[in-house]
């Protein structure tokens, strides 16, 4: 291990939590002397991932019911063989992350990447739509405390990454059980309960949701946005519609009860 490493981090962020984690991780690693670049998978092709250009490669993602979000899953599956490249994975979660880092890197391990760190960072909760409305979106007054705790955790993870010290969270019995239960619940929600989002009558047809959907699932028609059938429930459109017109069900019209997430820095992601 060298004292100074070149580290490349690739990530996906739906509503900004993971992007916030990555920015803080880059800051902490840079303070330790590492040279770090971070790139969203929305901004790069898998063919442009250059293993020879870095000493360590990292991935960061939201838990998405203990799956990797589909856009990120497809992105890493197309990576070249790892040939022993050191790998770390960091997940952001609203309450508990389980084994998502282990689960999300299965294809990379099969290609010869060598994971040495799985880290879970608890961030403000952004998911509260029926019938999976279990815990509400973290209210704005509680966000700073959550972020302060996340900062401390990221600092510890940065130390492990800098030293390339083995630190594997979520792979024990409890973590694996949490992951299995979350995946079962998430699959059941998508196949049995979730119907496409729709725009309520206060939609202004501004086109923000169309422009920023990471999987091109929304198209604008003369009647307003039309939501197609390959949504991955990142909640970007639902959370950041300027007039809160994107609805999951008729119940979510009550925006006081079904508060939208404002992002960790109280601004839309991407801005």
C-alpha cells in the first residue's frame, strides 16, 4: 500500500443523498492525501471506465430496497475484468442498509475485483409512498443532525479506504437477513402495488421531470407528462417536481401528510 492513492469513485444518486455522501468522502480522502475523482454513472459510459488510471476503484449507491438501482446495476455489469483491482462500496440508506454493498458487487467480484470495504451511511429518509409508507420523510429540522452523524461515519470510512483496511459491513447474519427481507418487500411492492406515477391537474408542463428522469421513463404529451413502464422508483420526479404535481397514488395529493424529500441540502438533485 502507498501513502497516496489515485482513487476513482463511480456512483448513482436519485435524490441527492448518495451524491452528498460521495462529495464528503472525496473531501475526507483528499485531506488524507489521496487523489480522488468521482463520476456519476449518468455522465459516463462503462467503456470509459479506465482501471489502469487508478489504484483503487469505488462504487456508491442508494439501497433501493437492498438492490442496486437498475441504472447502476447495468453500468457496473459492463465493466472490464477486474484483475484483482481493490474495490470498495458505500451505500446510503434512510434507516438500515443490510447487505446491499455485498449484493450490489456480485458481478464485480465475479469479474475479479477484490472488495476490501463495504460501508453503510444512514442519511435522511426520502421514501414515503403508499402502501410502503412506513416511516415518514425526515423532516427538515432533523436533517442537520442526521448529516452530522453521516459526516462522522464517512470520516471513519475514508480512513479505512485510505489505508485499504478490510472493513465489511452487512455481511453477517443480521445484515444478510435484513437484505433478504428488504428485497422481498421491494419486489412485492413493485409487482403487486406500484402503478406508474401520474401528474395531477396542477402540473405546469415545465418538463423538469422529463429532462431529469435517469432512465427516460417520462415523455411529454399535449396532455402533460406520460409515465412509461420502466420506472425504477428513484423518486427524483416525485420529490422535486416544482409544484408537487407528480403523484404515486391519489393519497399523495395530500402533500402535508406525504411530504416530499427536499434533498440533503434543501435543493433539487440534480440542480
